[in-house]
C-alpha cells in the first residue's frame, strides 16, 4: 500500500528577505515576528504531521506528498532535514514561480518507491479585471514510476478566493482549463495514461471549476463522497470546506492483478492537528491567525488517498 497526500502547509517562508517577492510579512522584524525559533518549530511540526499521514493504515510514511505554499528550495530542504523526516528517503521537485508572494507548489517523493523520469512547469496566465497581470504559481507536472507503474502527477494551487469567491471564480475556471490542456497533451500520445492531480483548488468538489476538470478529462474525484457537514480540510465561519482534493484517472478504480488501484480517500484530521479547546475546537491548529502567532501546524488538514495492489 502507498499513501499519496497533499498538504497546504500555510506559508512556509524562511526568515530572509527576498527582494524579488512580497515576503515582508515573514521576517524577524515584521509584525508577525517570524523568527528563527518559530521557523524551526514549524518545520519540526510539519515533519511530524507529514510522516504520520495515514500511517496507522499503511504502517509507513507517504510515498508521495504534494505541497502548497513553499517559498523556495531552501525551505523544502530544511523541512526534509527536520527531526521527523531526516532519516526518510525523501527527495523533491520544485520550481520557482512568478507568484507575487513567492509561494509555490512542490512534489516530495520516497526514492525507494518512486522513480523520477521528468518534471516541468506550466505557467498560468491570469489577468485582473482592469487587464493588469496577476502573477500566480505555476502548475507542476511530474512523471515517474510508482511501484513500477508509470504515473503522471499534477500539483496545483488555484487562485485564492475573496469573500464569496464569485468575483475571482473566473481565475479558477482559467486554472481548470489550463489543467485540462496539460492532461490532453498527456493523453494525446497515451490515451490510457494514469494521472493523479494533487491540489488546493480553493473550491469545494461541487464547484464549476472542479466539475469542469473532472468532466472534461473523465476523472474520478473521491473527495465528492466526504460529508462536508462533518469534516473538511479547512474551516471558515464555522463551516467546513474541502478545497484540498486529489483527483484520479478512472483506471485507478480497476482492480487488476499487479496494478495499483484506489483503496481509500480521506482527510487526515488527527487530533494533534486540531485546536483542542475554545470556540474553534476541532478546526486546524494554525501557525498564525492574522498577525497573532499560534504556533500550530497549518490552517489546512492534509488529504490523502491510499493505492494498493493485488
């Protein structure tokens, strides 16, 4: 069995100023007071969370983890060198994107079960309503062999919402169309390609942008079956959302000898990731609420699927 996970890790910045991006909130002298001590505390906690995703089910750490909101190679290397991950055989794929805040997606993999073949990024060209460019994170495509099976992984973090989200929906629809284009370039040459999409879509599974992707590419979204009244990957105004999702090509539903198939999909909402008291009890234990430091993990829970083989 192999766990495939996705985790938005809430602003994993180093403590140094990058003059090419807007990272000023995450500096030691900023209002958030992002100090060395706080940075390494977050690394340690994230490492503990990552290695435990679905561990009680598989008795092992995840084979693949897609990440959102990482600043650069240095923070990923620091994360993989942190207390709970340093002895695990992880490597990673990351490219700097033109995102204005300097946060990107990344792909972390266990080198003993995943053989990297090729990786590339696809820019997402967005514009504000006044026609000015909106610089956002690229979409990452990683192709390799997972347990001997050729799989194409797409890691994506779609444009953020404002208020109801309707005024920015067009951006997520553009992102959806871009992922459709990427998948079509894959299936044009290999119609039966195995594809897994890991992402923070900033939309629930029922949203137009997500449904557009699922329907255009004949994908299966196991996250549609998670009851949002009871759980999600993040909470806003006392309501659960499931913006973090994992989508798959339908061949992962076929149980054939020697072929990986979908066994389970869920939110990893272990008790240690939650606030344990107060009005927001049970929601993600965040690093910050506004400028107030809380010292938690992330404002999102990880999501995961488990792939098995007969």
